[in-house]
C-alpha cells in the first residue's frame, strides 16, 4: 500500500480498519492459518528447541511446506499461501511419489505466509511474542491451548507419529494419510471441533471480560456482518462475495439501507449494540468517498500534464479543467448552471454554513439510489479530465453538505483524535466554506484544492517515504510534470477477508457462485449477542 498511495489517503482508512478489525488484514483470510502458525511456533520450540534463528527458519519452512502440500492434496481448488510454488512441488512429487518439504512457499520470505502476512495479526491478537533471540513464540494461555488443539487434530497421523516433520521429504502414502488433518479446510471436520471453537472464541472475544475496545469492535464488526446477511435473507437476498462492499459496507453502514433486486431500498435498522461500530464504519466510507474525489482530480491532472512533454503550469491545468465539459456536466447532473461554487451548493440545498440539522437532512435526501448520491455519481462513465473534475467537485460538495455540520458523532470524534495532520473530512471540508461566498470563483477553488490537497500533499508523502516509486509528478520551474500513471483506488474494507474467516468458522456459507448465507451457528451467535 505504501508504494501506491500518492496522497497518503490510505493512512486514515488504516487507522479505522486497524481499530475495527484488529488481527484481520487484507492478506489474512483463512482462519486455520491462525491455529497452524501457533502450532508451528509451539511445536518447533518443544521438539527442536532451536538455539539459532536459522535453525528455527529451517524447521518452520518444512512444516509450512507440508501443510501447503496437504491442502492441495486434499482439495486442488484450495489456494494456500504460496500456491504457485507449492503446486510445482506437488506436481513433481506426484510423479516421484515423494514430496520435497524443504522449499519456501513464498520465495521472497524465509518464513512464508507467516512472515509475509500473518505474523502481525497473530501478534495483535496477543497470540505471539518475540524475545531477544528473534525467534517468535506463542504466548501462554490461549495461544498454547490453540496450538495444542491443532496438534490434537493431527497427532494420530504418520506426519506426527513417524516424526516426518524432521525430514526434508514426505512420502505419497504419508501425505495421503495426513492431508485431511493438515489441510486449511479441516475446521469443518468433527475432529477439529474444539480447535474451531477456540478460534471462534478468539475472533469474537467470547469468554473474555470484553474490556478492550479493539476486541469489542472486532466482535461487533464480525457480528454485524452476520446480522446484515441475516437481514438480507429475510428478503430472499444473498449478498455476492464478489461485491461485499457494495452489499454490506456502503449501503448499510453509510446510507442505512439494504440493496434489493429491483433497486429499491429497504431501511437498515442498526441494533443499538452495533451503533458505535457502525459510526466508525461510516467514517471509513466517508474517507473512501473523499479519497475518490481527491484522487479523481489527481488522475485528471496526470492526464493533462502527461500529454505535454514540458508539463503545464497550475494556471494552464486549471484552464484546461474549466472547459465547457466541466460546466455542462455539472448542469446535466444538478439541472441548472453552476458558474460558481456557491451556485453548485445552492443546487444541493446549501446556502449557509451547514448545521447538524441540514447535514442530517442532506444525508437522507441524497441517499444511495438518488441520481447524484456519491455512489451513483461515481458509477458515471466519464473520461475527459474536465468531466472527471466535475465529478470530483460534485462529490466534495455532497460530502460538505452531509458532514460539515455534524458535531455529535462518535466515529467522527475518533478520527479527529487519531488522524493528526492526515487528509480526512475534518481537514478537507472546512476549506470548502469559501464556496459559500458569491465572489469565490472556480479558478480560485481549484487552485486551493490542487495546491493544498494534491501538489503539496503529494510532495509531503513523497519525502516521508523517500522512495522514487512514490513519486507520481514533480514541479520544476513552476511547471508540473508527470512521472507515472495512477488511477483512483478503493481501499479494502477487509470485509471479504472477514467473510471468508466467518465461513471457515462455520458461521457463514459461500456457494460455488459466491452467494453468502448465514448458518444456524451464525444465527445462534446473533441471539447470544442480542
């Protein structure tokens, strides 16, 4: 993410998602990895007691390779971490009837999926720690219990009984006997029932005093996902896993509706127990809409300066953006001319500094299915720099009206206390107060936005990263030149990862065509929380 975030807009998104889904990130989507990696650390410590880091790495590599091979042997359609390298070794081993277990599943990382993806998540969940020797170990209590339960699931296999984990190779016969127990997909099996239950307790904070904010919010986020899917099912709707954010995140959290098959909205009534959680997720959505608006403008600037070998001045950029397409597109969207910023605000029902009553009214007015809501405007097919700029400006105006007057909001207050100087609504929206003034021109408005939120912000982020690939444009003698392409990006809400983990835990089912349903166990969890 650090390499493809020219304006640092992912930082506020991460502040929110790290708080709400501690221990689940964009690359951790299988629940059994959490128990397998705890077991691997625990087992190596008990069996080998490595005195040197390299010994630990060598032993870890063989165990992870065996698990990955077992996963593919059990179900070729399942993709463990390092599936490409593993499949190559699996194909070779199938011919020889013996499998190499001394390879890196991820060539770039000596500790494979643990080092690349899962180590931080296990640490955040309090399952691991790192002493002075640099060798990760499991913490006492929950992590040791989880490791022991994984071991119980596999201890009767030849892999354990014959100590195959000490060897560089694994026979076809031993792999076939171990695959059902070592695979990532084993949590639904009866022998893994206690292991699965312990993972449920960890992710949902069950049997804890629930005193830690992050534990409570992770539990409430995962539970609210279950609740929303349960609500959809009441209307015979099954969210598609390929469109998770546009079923669960933006419609429900931000707009307060359930999407229907006929594009009509059903109000989403958020249970009180999830209200704080939802407020924080609304701020995540707000940050994504702001990010889209600012990055669309960045994209427009890159389009313009990329066509000129000597670049453009900021005056030339503004002149190119304020072409007829900009004004005609705003008129088409709002129904009336918008020759100045205050006219655009007036078209949206904003003629004074928004107070809370007006912002709440506008949030209801420009709901999900409104033709010029943020969601609908971002679906418009526009390609010219000036038409894209009009979309960016309209989104900013909508967000200004909907949020400038909001004062009593838990999520807004949390971001205000943690975002610092990063770009977020509390910093960006006050700049738009000048749009209320009748003398403010589009030229002046664009100058402020381009200089403050794109050029200066880009340079600040670039210098912080100290990386050449973090530079998308540069300024030389008053001219702006393009260095590389960039297109606006939606940040991951981690909901698809959460849904996959909930599926592994037996709370959800995902059909072969991606449709999501809640299980009887998922419904029981909801009853327990209510």
